[in-house]
């Protein structure tokens, strides 16, 4: 059930192969060994409106939110964040703001339907 959501300023499209970056981040999640391969979901969301501090929309960003069901250790989550950040730094180090947030989801309130 992990969900990797990569939000990015639309101007990043001009300099970055978003699909390849998403695929590489997705692969990190798969290779982490923390999840069933078939459960890993990743998507990229282009943001056309954003503000950062006093620089408004003049600063490019990529932000990853990685949601996973509770139960992983802090060390596992930190290692996952470090591996994801390494991919970002290797591929898009020129983007001014790179951030990652790993979030636990409550198992008791998570619902899933598959057909």
C-alpha cells in the first residue's frame, strides 16, 4: 500500500525527464524490500500555482510525499528517505528545493477495494 506522490513545479518539466525520475524513485521503493512489489504505487503531480517564502513562484521544487501503512521502524523510514533523496540529488540536483516526507497511515482506518 505505499503511495509515492511526487509534486513538482511545472517549470521543472523543461529540465527534467519526469517519467524517468518517477520510474527510478518507484524502483527505490520496490528494491527497499519493505513492500510487496505489486502494492507500490507512484505518481507525479505537476503544480502550476505555488508560493515559496518571499520568492513566490520563482523557485523550482520537487516534493515527495511517501505514505505507507504503519509498522515500519524509524530506521527503515529514514533509510528509504535517504535513498529517495539520493536519486533526487543525482538526477535533479539543480532544482532549488528538494524535500521528502515519509508518513505513516493508520492501518485501522485504511480501506482498499480491488477488482
